[in-house]
């Protein structure tokens, strides 16, 4: 080492151990390979990334799974940038996103090998995914507010027309249909107001008879699905404390989804139960089941995420996500069981709400 005078004090170049310590503290993985393909130096972070022990690197030929580094980089000409983002393979066969850079060790004289810099981008890609989803939700919220603003005027006109229609002489069936129509128009108007102002009822919850909400949701659907067979089994009449309009939105979503899945039989059950997890309070267990086509296992785990739908262009993917949010706000839980087997296809949602 040759000392140099700088600012009145002697400064030494880094020693090999110091240089190795700095590299080992870097979150990027570093691997130095000789021209014959043998590993000369490797950092612990590099070993962890690929799931290979340190002893498997040093002095040995580059493992087969790491030959992908050279192969991928050789796809580019020397004139192209040496930084590449690609998927790399660990020893156990799993993959991870990485940023890869390779430099030749040829300062003066012949090439003495190559050094690989690998940066694991798993966390970075995850944050990018979360950011995109957040931006997507924000855009959906702005669009929903704009739509809610636009539909308020025609909703007021429809409400006025319904009021005038009440003064006409109607048959018993027509009067019943009119009552259902008024109820649904009021629900749409309430949802529009809530969406426009990002409103959530801040008042006190009231006593809610879940049976009435389930029956009302079924009656609305029965007007357009007269062949739907509804099997009711209400084992308790005990009310719960909650927000009726929000819970009815949940039941409406579940029943609509069942019908859209081709269900001909709908099962509505209520019973008293104990919460499946602590604090294990007494509650009301509500089951909405059907004999529809079932839910594809490929999307089963993401079912309550936003923009996940089984309806193609007909669905928004927000119904179950919104429903889960309402149930969580009521301190409840919602679970799903589903099967696509031809012999026993169908879906069952189980909701538990504390008393």
C-alpha cells in the first residue's frame, strides 16, 4: 500500500479484508467468477438469494442454475446496457425478480474473470404492485363519485314519478311491485349519496332483523327469476346490532352473484352460534348458499380482493370486496366454501355477526 498525503494526514488504500467487509455489507449479491467458470469470491447475500451454501460456491464451478446469468447476459451485445431485469431461479426451483449487472475484470492485460451484481427486486416489485392497486382504487373512487353525482338527478325524477303513481288505482300485485320498486330506488339513492360524499353512517347502530333483510333481497330477485326455489331455515329471530342498509347491500350482492352463477336453488339459513375465533362471542350465523356453477379454484384465494370477478365484462370485481368491508365494520367474519365438481357444484357464504 502506498500512502498519499491529503489534508495533512496519511490515508491508506483499502486492504483486501476491508474491501471484502464493505462488499459483504451490501444488500446486493456479489459473485466473482474466474475465466474457467469457478467462483473466486461470493457475498453472503448472494448465497441467500439463491439458497446455496457458501461452501458450494468457493473454488467450485459455477452451479448449473447460476449459468443462467451468463446465458441471459450473452443475449445482449457488448454495446448494450449491462443492467438487466429478469426472473432468476433459486436452488429450490422458485423464481424471483432481480436486477443483474455483469462486469469483466480486465483493467490492464488479459481478462481475469467477471463479477456479477444481483439485486433482489421482490420487495420493490411488491411495492409497485401495491402502488398500482392503490392508484387503481383511487381512480375507481373518483369515477364512482362522478357517476353518483350524475345519477342523482334522474333518481329524483324517478322518485317523484313513483309518488304520483301511488295515487293511481293499482291491483294488489301492482301495489306490491311498486313497494319493492320504491324500496330499491331508495336503496340506490342512499348508495349514491354515500358514494358521492364517501359517506358512512356515523349514527348509532340499530336493532336489525336479518330475516327481513334476506326476505326483501330475495323478493326483489324473484320478480325477475320466478323459477328460483328459495329454501329458508331461520332457527332464531334474535336481532343483531348493525346498519340495516349496509347489511342489505351484502345480502343483495350474494344473492345476485348466486343467480348470475346459474343457481336454481337458494338456501338461506340463520342460527345462533359462537364466533370461530377469539374473543368467541355469541353471534348470528348467516348462510347464503346456492347450487350454481361454483367458483374457479384459480381465483378462490383472491375472491375478496378488489377487481377480482368471475363474470367477465359483466362484473366490476367490487361487490365481494365491498361486502367484506361492511362485515368487518360490523366486527364480523365472512367465509366461503365452493365446489365446481359437476356432482356437487355450488357456493356457500357463511357470515358471523356478533349480537
